[in-house]
C-alpha cells in the first residue's frame, strides 16, 4: 500500500472539516487506512501550540512570531503523526498544512513567501503533500456558513477583517496557478455530497 498525504485548504467556513470526514469515509470503504488530522494541531505538542495561537487578544503575536509558532507546530505534527502514518501505507488527510501559513502569514500578513518556505525547509525538510485541495467559496457564502456554525464568536485569526480573508482567498488561487500539479481549486458550492464527488475526481490518479 502506498501512503499518501493530502491537505485540504481554503478560507474559514469553506467546508474543509466536513469534506475531510466525508473523504475519510469513502476512502476507508475502499479498504484504505485513513488518518484524519488538522493544523494547527494534530499531535500533543502541536495541539498545545494551537491553543497559544488561537486564543488571546488579536495582537498577542506578531506575524513573525505566528509564523514561527505555526512552523514549530508543523514540525511536531509531521514527525509524530504524518510521517509515521505515510510510512506504514496510510492516507493522511490534513485539515490545513503549509499553504495556510503561506496564505495567512505571507499573502494576508505581509511576510515574504520565501521566508515561510525557508521556515518549512528548516522545520519540516520541505515536505509537501502529494495533493492539496483548496475549497473555494464566494465570500458571502463562506461567511454565512461560518456564521451559521459559530454565531458571532470567532478565534484570534478567524475574527480578522474582510480584507484579510479576501487576501487569503486570493493567495490560494495564486498558489494553485503557480503549482497546478499539486494544488487544485475545488468549487465548494452545492450539497456536501456533490463537493465530495469533486474532491474524489481530483484524487482519481492517486487512488489505487
Ligand atoms: N492558520 C494560519 O493562520 N496559519 C497556518 O499555518 C494554519 C492555520 C495551519 C485555524 O482555525 C486558524 O488558523 C484558521 C487559519 C489559521 N483561521 N482562520 N480563518 P480552525 O482550525 O479553528 O478553523 P478553520 O480551519 O478556519 O476552518 P473552519 O472555520 O472550522 O471551517 P471549515 O472546516 O472550512 O468548514 P466546516 O466546519 O466544515 O463547515 C462550516 C459550516 O458550514 C458547518 O456548519 C457545516 O455544517 C457547513 N457546511 C459545510 N459544507 C457545507 C455545504 N456543502 N453546504 C452547506 N453547508 C455546509
């Protein structure tokens, strides 16, 4: 069995967690071992860093401090959970990975993309997913979905202004254009099952 590493990306409320679970069910039904995980988090150490990152005042961390914390969390996540699973032949589905650091800490926060990639090289030996599925949704739809779930409550990063989230969304589109083999844009509109079918189509060449 060949292990695979798939990341799901996109803005808040696009449906990543919903789709990750749905994809996990379909892949398990095909006899694959599936490991569902998330960032920031996914391992004990990374979950502790997640709490630091997502709670507290909006200005608790600068963009640079945030980028370092996300990178450190990713190192632990990769070492403890992702790489061992891939090595034993599992499919790892991660709700966010490196491209979120690029979009949030670089594209929308002004750090250089090259610096985020340098941190990733140091912390995680530059490991990339086999495929990255970016869920895209019009701004109003994404806000409505996030609001239906959370009301007016949001975390340190989700609560940033609209222009920030717009820059995040545009960054993902740019990364997909620059790396079309790895990063694919998936229309997240419509019923969840319809979106899952689009995701599966996009993974068809990797499936056994
Ligand atoms: N972040 C960062 O800055 N740098 C990094 O390197 C990393 C992350 C890794 C993590 O937040 C924050 O950290 C995130 C980026 C930043 N902040 N923001 N924004 P998180 O893990 O707590 O949450 P999230 O990653 O942003 O995702 P989310 O808000 O949980 O949304 P989602 O997973 O994409 O959506 P969902 O929960 O699956 O769906 C949202 C709602 O819509 C829910 O009620 C669903 O039932 C509903 N839904 C889902 N699909 C559909 C369809 N198809 N139709 C109708 N309704 C639907």
